């Protein structure tokens, strides 16, 4: 244990029991969390990150046991404490706070924000209800909650995702913890909200001298937040060192592979890690990573578990850094992924999808008897076109209208105003207002891939039936059974799945495999256009790379057109040909990807780009802070929808809606474009190119 450590895990081993079978989930986990520092745990899903956090807090499932090791926190061995130990209970939620990945799973919708925060305060502090409420108000102030006095009496479902996460942070900070465990606290948030939450955590850490154990699979967040990095694979620590050492000169092949899998600008293909993380029952006898490692040595890596050894300032569990080091040459990396030269001409076909001033308004009844109608303007005056073989990305914060627009195009919502034209069989067809029967015909040529690869698949249907369903519902009738089987098996092979797996149910597949099934289902009727709604946001970086490569390959071989909805600008930069930036239901900027990334014309695009986190990118801590929250779609401002949050806004912006203007192929809706020198990714290090502090 280091002398500066607040928390020290020494040989922690945890197992699960199923009848007489015992499966090791954590094996000999060793690392320290120093005082007032941030240690990040990274790795794919199933590698033991969250289980490590739950073990520290002793909130394990009933079939889990701590079989060995110590969890030393402020001199107390939590591993040796019983569940009824008052010291453990005072530490859990008191000296150690916890922020969950999804706030709604930890917050109650039946109690107000004030009730929930004051409950935590009173549990760990001897104060009256009045004092606890005052303390709760102070906490909401501290976490930057807008109108905190008003939010005390609000319910969690009335708050945005970022505000819900602020409530979680306030509850975790109530008892003044010395250690804060943050378990994927920004995974479900868009980039601007993520930047605000990360700023908040860093400010609170600085003011309180608090340590943070930050669990994430986002290496961009790690590069922003961490002082030290712990890389876990299948319940083991395979590398541990400073952020600079681990992210710039990774030792372990798994760490190298994770970094190589990150999406890069203009890539033809991304590097991937073969296979998936094995289950606990399939744990390899030797090195846990050996079956997926490009450098594994038969007879050694597959039979002998490597020791956790020191290499410079880094600890690494790999035979390449032990006694057998002369047998390995980790410098012999494979060639980097192909990239597309900037400015390379791209050939696209004819226009296949054309939106002309499309709007979608929802009407919601309010009042005691539903007598009042409230108009929610989700999409306003959107004009876009998509060409054959092109990928058009739609980006923006949560609530900007991206998903609603995609669902409206594909007919899940009826267009309120405007027109949607779709090129089918060489002719433009107006699909604005179709009957259900007519939509079934269109759906053969236009399909959708949904964000959540699990909830979008019927758990009672086999993978075969899921993929075959669109074929069985074709207007002309299903194909003969032998042709149907052959087609489904071809689709499985096309998306990289073994046809023999088609008899399994969705729960038997990994997240990446489920998303591949969703893609195969979308491809079944041979569509021309696929609307992909956040198709990789829920996936690990390694699985994400596999799915993105699949989308590229399918576009190249089948000539598909994609409307790619995403808030991850790193993914967009690697995949899209053009980008449309959406805010409060309106398109505010539209241009080729390189143009928007390097030279944004709209202040909102500049703010999005400044919040992008990428390992190795300069100025990770310097970004534009947007004031407030996006406007209420039922009460939009009179003028520019972004004016209230814009650092460059003038009186004219609050009075008049800016029209989309074409500036040499770069479309923008802003009153002051010509007068602004905005900051993009390419010119971010230019000292003369700075924006005013909002």
C-alpha cells in the first residue's frame, strides 16, 4: 500500500456460485487510489469494472463472495467487515459516495428531489428536517442546478438527463465523502452535458480534496479526467500506471488494441479486437487475453497465467514483460487502418431522399380534464437531401429532435407540415402522407436500426425469425421456405455471424452481435436507405469498431445510403460524408464533414466540437461552456432558438429567426456568420482564434 493512498485493493478475489459450480469474477485485483486524485478503471463490458466498485462498497449479490485479499479504506479492511458492521454502514454512502450510470435507476419517481437529498443528509448527519432541507439546497447550488429552490420540489421525471445526474451527485456529496465512485456517470449524456458534468466533478474534487474512482469505457473521458489508469480484462488488472504512460505508451496488447479501436477521422476501416470477452465459465487457463491476442505464444500464454510485473513506472500482467520477454516483439504492430485522403472526391448517385421544410408537432392534453392543448414543436422547417451511397450524419444534443426526425421520415410519426420525397425504382415518390398498406411497400426500401440492440429485438423470437420477419411480410407474399432459409443465412454471413447461431434467442448474444442482428433485419428486404439511430452509442469501443466497419462494408458493396443519427462526433468524423447540426428542432448548419469539423460557421457547432474528447487531443480541459439548457419545445424563443445560450448573440438574434444560407456549399442559419472566427478541431491550437467567455 502506497503512503499517499486513501483506498488500496490488495489481491481482491471475488467469485460467484451457481449450485456447486464456482466462477471467479475478480482475480487478484491490485491498485491504489491516492488522496485527492482520480483513478480511472477502463475495459470492455464484462471485464469487472462495476463489480470492483460494488465489492468496495460490499453491495454484492447473494451468490457472490469475497474469497481473498483486502480492501483497505482509511485503515479499515472492508473485505473483512460483516454486513451488519456499523463502521461499514457509516462508510458506505458516507465516507464513500456512489454515482450510478443511469440516474433513473437510483432515483425514485414517487418522491421529490428535496425528499431524496434530505433523506441522505439525515441518514449520515444528526440534523433536523429544516437543517437537512437547507443543506439539500446548498448541495443543489454546489452542483450547479438551475433554479435549485424550485428543483427541490420537482420530481425526477421533470428533469433533464443532466439535471438528474446532478441530483445523483448532490446525494453522493451530502455526507462529505472522501472517495467518490463514479460508475459510467456520463455514458448516457450528450457531449455538452458530459462536459458540464466532468467540469463539475473536477471543481468539486479541487474544492473538497476528494478522491475519485472513475469507471468508464470511454478513453476520451479518461484522457480528460484521470491521473492514473487501471485497465481490466475478465476480472484482472492487466495494466496500471499514470495516464500519460498508459494512453501514450501502452504496454499490454489489450490496452494497445483498445486504443487502436478508437474511431479516427477519414478511416476506411477501424482496427478491431477479434472475438469477445469470454464468460466466467469460459475463463482461459493461461493469460485471460490470450485467445484474442495477436502476440500470444502457444504453449505459454494459453497455459500459464502471467505475473503482475513492473515495467518502468507501469505495472503490467503479460508474459512479454516477464521472464519470457525475449520471445515477444510487441512493436510489430499491424498496419494502421486505411484512411481517406482529405478532400478526396467522392462519387454519389442520384438524390434518393428529399425533405422539404418538414415539421413535426405533438399535441399534449393538460389540465384536470385534459381541456388544454400544448403544442410541442419537435421538428421545425427541416430541409435535407440524401444521395445514393452517401452517409449524412445528424448530430446535436439530446432533445434536439434527431430521433423524432428519423422516425418521422420512416413513417413512425405523421408529418405535420412539409413534404418527404423518396426515390424508388428511378422515380420520386411523395411519402408524406401514406396509408399503413402503402408504408409497408416503402418499408421494403427504407429501414431503421435502433439504438438499443436488446430492447429492439423480440426476446420470444429466435434470431432467425427476427431477420426473416420482414421477408415474411413482403407485400407480394413470403418467398418459398428454402429460399427464405437461404436468404436469412446469407444475411447472417453478410453481417459476420455464423448461420448456425440463428436458432438462438437474443439473450444468448453479446451486445455487438445483437446489433448485427438488427442490421441483418434492416437489410433483409434489400433496402436503399437505412436510418441508423445511435446504433453504436451503447457499445464498447471494440464492438463499436466492428459495427462501424460492417456499415462501411455494406455501403461499399450494396450502395446503401445512411442517415446516421449520433451525438458522438468522433464516430461521425470517421463515418459521415456530410453533417447536419440540429438544435431545438431546427437544422442550424449543414456541410461536408471536414468543413464542419475544421471550420464551423455556427456557434452551436463550435460548442459541440469543443466538447469532443479524444486521447491525445490538445486542450481537453478547455471548452466552451453553454449557458443553461435547450429551450422547451412547447415554449420556443421568438428569434434564434440558440440565442439564449450563445456567447455571440445580439438583440437581433432574439427577435428574428435566421434563415439557412448557402455560403459556397456550406449552409448555416446564423445572423453573424461572416463576423465570427469560430474554432474547429483543426485550428483549436491557434492562440489567436478564441471565443469570448460566455
